[in-house]
C-alpha cells in the first residue's frame, strides 16, 4: 500500500511539473493541469473563514488531489485505476453527506441511473462503430462524478470534457501527432477537469437560476 502510494505520488508530481510547462510526454495535458490549478486558486481566493467554507475547501483539496492522480495515470497508461475511482466515489458520498444531506438518496439514485445509461451508450457505440468510444473506466468515473455534482451538472461536465479533449487533440495535431477515432487521446483527464470545474463553478446554477 505504501509503495503504491509512493509511486502514485511520484507519477502525479512528474505529471504536474511536465504538464505545466508543456513537456513530453504530457504536452497535450497543459490545459487540463492549468485548469485544475486555476480552480484551486479560485476557491482559495474566494473562500470565507466559516465552518461551511472550511468543509468545502477541505473537500475541494481532496477532490483535486484525486483528480490530478487520475489524470497522471490515465494520461500515461490509458487507464483509470479502480481504487482511485472507488475513493472518488466514496469521497463524493462524504461531500453529499456534509453539504446536501437531505438529497443524498437522490444523489445515489442519480449515480445508478448514470451507470446504466453510460454502460448502454458504450455497448451501442461499439455495436455501431466497431470499437469503444468510451472506456469502461470512464463509465465508472462518470458514476463517481455524479456523486460529487449530481445529474444536473453532468451536461456541463461532459461539455467541458469534450471542449478540453478537442483542445488537446488540436494541440497534438499542431505537433504532427496522429489523432483519429482509433488513436484517441485518453478521455479521463478531460472528464476530470470537467468534474473539477463543475464542482468549483456549478455552471448549471447560472443556467437554471
């Protein structure tokens, strides 16, 4: 366990330092990492010294730490580890317990719905196109993300993720890397930044009032 944590910490630190300055092998991750950093600074600068804000800050630090580790591993190996997804889901339940206790059962029901819907989408996409458009790790990550931000924020999360992925693909193409349906960039980091920005800014509150 300690060895695994140490390896994950080293990989995450390397991912952060190389991505921030757009160096190999993480050139396409520069936008993802800077958005993670920007969101954290936004919370630190806008927080208030009261009990609820301290709880929100603590949860946010835990979330961004998990998301950065997920980004580091998925960007390098193309997988989102089940253990990190499980911890993300568990901490999402803790966040819902602290911040929205009355809605926690609805949040669990939303996560179950997302699990069924995304798994069905994955099967249908593979049946139509002949290859996976969404990894099973991405499906599990979306379920965990729903526990953090709820079903209503999922469209914003996915929109941010798609825009981020397109920006990364454009960056790779500008460096003359091949990017197509069968040589796609890992989507996990972009889902992670989508979750992070949905958590920090709650964009659907502006849309829904």
